[in-house]
């Protein structure tokens, strides 16, 4: 099944490149697509590790260190994409769309590391269920984002992943608003409120960044299909 899938992908990519050639366009550098796929996988892995960290907290099991390593890897991939854009015209894709896409992916991983660090620096003793729920939404967003990036080179089968991200972002908004309302309603200690407010906001920001990345992918798809 895996071999057939790779063969099918190769045929679709070949068809797409021939279509670009028919319009006199230079096909995008394939390195760009591979770097974006790697960035998507890195974001997805980061989100999975964060969801596990929040589920098992205060047990760390090396997850915080791994999340930091993945954040560094995300920075490396972002820089490689930017450098590749500098030496390739990347026609017919707009540079602005790719810059926005890779920047949003990098921001997602940054937000994930931010949550991981806050869990330690704010001396969180036990996780909140709402934070765990938000981490689950963020994990699912990153899985869908990674899947969309896997299909970006062929520009096929992407819309279902983008729809899923939009749906998940709406779900995350509801959880976030409910979490803040409960926090300000029920908490007595002001420091407790501030700690969790920051964590909730970082999780929600990561979900929003996932949607921003999806919007950049949608812009590419709309322009080139």
C-alpha cells in the first residue's frame, strides 16, 4: 500500500508539473515542499508531546526537553524554507503565501513550547481539564495541518483537512471561553488565575496559528487550482 501510494503521488506530481509547464511556469522547487512537509510533521509531533505532557503532569518523562528540541528543529526548518525562497523564484506560488505559511507553522511550535515552559516555571501542581481539552484540540489541528501539507505539492485532497481545522478552531474557542469564565468565577487565589490564564491563552494562540497556517494553504490552493 505504501509503495503504491508513493507511486500515485509521483504520477500526480508529474501531471501537475506538466500543467505548470504548459503555461510557461517554472515548477516550484521540490525542496520547498519537502521542507514544508517536515515542518508539518514536526508541529504535529510537538503537539502530540504537549498533549501527553498535560495528560500526565506532573510526570515529565523527558517530554519538556523533547518539546524544546522540536522547537529548535522548527526554527531550523523555517530558516531553510526562507533560504530556499531566496534562491528560487518558486513560480507559480506567491512568496508571501509561503512566508505566511511557514511563519504560522513556526509560531504554532513556539506556542507549544511556551505552554511546556509555563507548566514548569509557574510551578503547576496538577493540570486543569480545560487545558487538557485545549491541548487535545491543538494536537488534532496539527495532525490535520500536517496532512494538508503532505498533499500540498499535488494540490489535491486538501480541503477536507482545512475544513477540519476550521471546525477544531471553533471548538477550541468554545473551550477557551468556558475555561476563562470558570477560572474567574471559581478561583480564589489571584495568582492561580494569572497562571492558568496565561496557559489557556498560549494554547488558544497555538490553535489560532494552526488556522492561520490553514488560511495560507487555502490561499495557495485557490490561486493555483
